C-alpha cells in the first residue's frame, strides 16, 4: 500500500525577531539574510507518512509549522544542561536553545517507534544536480547474533560542499525512513543551523501521522535568500564550524536527535 502527500511552509529566520527580555532572542521571524522559506514535499508513493490515504494517487496536505517568533509564543531561553536534566524534552525546549548542543539530548533507546533513516539526498532544485547522497548499508548482523554496535552510529553526518553551495537559491533534501510496528501521531522535526554560536536558521515541520511498518520518502525544499558576503567568507574559511541539530518529536516528546557539520571549502 502506498501514500503520498505534499506541503509547504516557512523557515524561521532569527535575524528579524524582536528580543524582549526574558524570551528567546534566537527564534524566527521572516526575511533577513540568513533565513529563508521552505517547501516540504512528502511521502511519495511508499508506505506511510503524512495524512495518508489508501488511494496511492491521492495527495493530502501536511501540517507545517510556519513560525516560532519569540514575540508570538514567548519561548524562554534554555540551556543544554537544563534540558539534559529533564525527563521529557519538548519542541519549546529546543526552540529556546541559543547555540549548538555538545551532546545528544536523548539516547537511542528513546526511539521506541523504531524510526530508521535509510537514505538521504541533497539536490540543486534549479539544475537537478545531486550534491550529496548517502544510503545506509544493510545490516550484516544475523538473527540471534550479538555484535557490539556504536549506539550513536548513524546519528551524525559530515557534509563537504564547494563555496558555490552557499549561493544556491533552492535546495531539495530527500530523506527516506522506515517506521516500526507502532503508528506515529504528530511526527515533527525541528532543525536548527548555527555558525559558531550564531543561529542562522531554524526549520520546523509537522509530518502528522505515519502508518506502522511503513517506508516513507519526504523531500524538504528550502528556498534561501542570499547570505552576506562576510558570513559566506567566514563559513568557507572555517570548515565544520557550521553545524546543525535535528530534533524529532512524537506527540511533543523528543525521541531522536541527530547532528551534522558542514564544510564549504571544497575539500576535506
């Protein structure tokens, strides 16, 4: 059985948010030179994902969070240390973070839904050129066999791009993931990008419902306004100081946390 759905929404640009005392100054507004808008096309004719229909040719709208300006929702500033002490971490908690995390905010055992990301691809939407693609290799562990596996394996990705990547206007990021034997309600991702300790942009997507035992393919289409020449120059000169946190929630509880860093110097 297959499903498809599409949606579009906006990214969150911290540069234009007002900064009231006691609230998070790093959350979204619109405009600015480091944020942008995003469209989100998702799950495409592979089982599960989104507000699904049993008709494989039907397209349904997905919910995408369009804003988290601190002046609108009053998101308080949070720290990594505070969140690590919490039993449950919510979307509002991570939206209050002011810098990249040093640690994972949840362990692999929190992923009780067995969400497994199996493929990831980035392409230039204007030319269709694939800029990055990685596929998770099949497991070599036989049933009943015990093998020491790094619990954080697959939770970190390192990207190596050329300087030209920073001038792209529209980038599509396709992710393929499978779901275990439990249905997923209110599946949501918050992705926050930083250069050094400056929040560049924050994206917030609500995927909705995913069928149990399903395979899903989603594409986020990001539209970026130009970065300033100064910021681009610094990001090129300092590879891997651009980093991101990707937080995944089910019913407003953090269940997965992945991390990435980026080089735009054209080399390792």
